[in-house]
C-alpha cells in the first residue's frame, strides 16, 4: 500500500517510542510504576502519588526536561534508569517493524532513528531489542539540548545530516512533532495511530496515518 511516495524518498526519519516500539512500556512506566515507587518512598497513597506526579509531568511536558532521565531522577529522588531496567521486559518492537526496516535497506533508503528519548533510555531499548541492527544512525534530541517540538531542533538535525527535506519522510506518533516537521519542510509525513497496543487508536485527520507497519510494507 503506497501511502508514501517511495520513489521520491531517500531518507526516512523514524521516531522510536510509540512508532517503532510499543508505547505500552512508557505508559506503564510513567503512569503506574513510577507513581507506585514514588508512593512507597514518600509514604503516600497511590492516588496522592499519581496526582502529584501528573502535575509535575504536565509542568514540563514537551520540553527537554520531560524526556530527561537525569532530570526525573533528580526531581523525584528515584533512580529512573534502574527502575526502567526493572520493567524492561515490557519493551517490545511493534509488529512488522523489522521487516519494514529491512525493506528500506534493500531499497537503498537511509534509516535514521530520531528520538526525544534520553541516551540512557535509548541504550536500554537498543539492548533489549534488535532495532539497532536495522538502523543506519540513531540520534537523540538530548545531543542538541532541544526536543523535536522545537523548530531549532530540525535546523540542527539538517546541519548534521545534510538531508533534503523534499526527499525525506518522517514516521511519528506525535502529531505536534509532525506539524513542526511539516513547517520545517519535510515533505513526506506519516502518523502512527496506535502507539500503545493496549489502547484504542488515536484519531488523526491532519496527516496520512496507519495503525501499524503492515500497512506500509511496499
């Protein structure tokens, strides 16, 4: 199914969490496991812990701190990296992702992971999955000190990679980031509607969208 014009694409930028990997791990971690550990440490009820954390999450959502393991370890006085290791068995690659990435390689397309995940999170996920064997390059926005939500991130990325936005695709589950990429000039954009396999798909009208990679194997 040719949702994307593959004949006019040389570079494929790929989000990680919710796109290549099931967002269930991250949702479980931040919405259940961290509140549980925070409640135990601070002698709070689960409801009190979750209420406090939701407020703190929302205060920095979309900023580089929101994605920063070191920030949350410091703010919450919890070893976030260790806690991620404790539930890392939940990290899963979405179905058909590896087949799709192999097809990109065989078609001569550059496969670049572009994630807001902190390097410590990225390291765990690359160790727990075979993703790294199917990518040409991995880039975390923390190397620029800017999340993908910021226009300057895309300028810095282009400066590093020297890609042609007109011949570049971005596959991403975050609509706000897709909007930012479109504003920057990336021509081929695709949304993932079911980032978390345990939740219903999100409704996306602003961009071409698929539920999973079986729909774009070409």
